[in-house]
């Protein structure tokens, strides 16, 4: 898998995860602010859900979200599913227009 910085991968006992930490979240915080959301782990869970619903609905049953205020994580037993989600999140992180579109397309409860 190519570099998807700042997202990191983890594997433990057959569970694969993609992780984003709070120090990196600061780089795009203003995009969330413009939409009235916090760009913390819960905000990134909303972005991930929006990305899946609108761009990769086949991942919906495969990926679980485990956000905290200072960290976003998505996990699955399917490594390829996590990698596909990571590619979408990487695009959102580095393309503020795409990030804004995902935030705007998301349901408010996804960002809590």
C-alpha cells in the first residue's frame, strides 16, 4: 500500500485499522469549523461514514468506526476494506473541497 500520510495502519489479531491522531487533525480543522462541526475523531467518523455512503457503499457492512475526541479509527477484519476507506480519507484530508463536500453530505448525527 502506498503512503497515505497522515493516516496510519495497524493490525492486531486479524483486525485491521486505519488511524488518524489529533495532532494531524489540526491541519484541516477550519473546514470542519466552517460547517459547524468539530474536526476531532468524531468529526472524522462523520467524514468516513459520508465517504462510505456516497463513494463506497459496499464497505458499509465491513467497517466499524471507533472515534475518540483525540483520535479517529476505523476497523475491519477485511484489510482491503480498510485500505479503500483510507484512500478516500486521504483524498479528503488533502483536498479541502472534497472534505467540505463529504461534511456537507453527511448526516449531523454522524459527527457527534
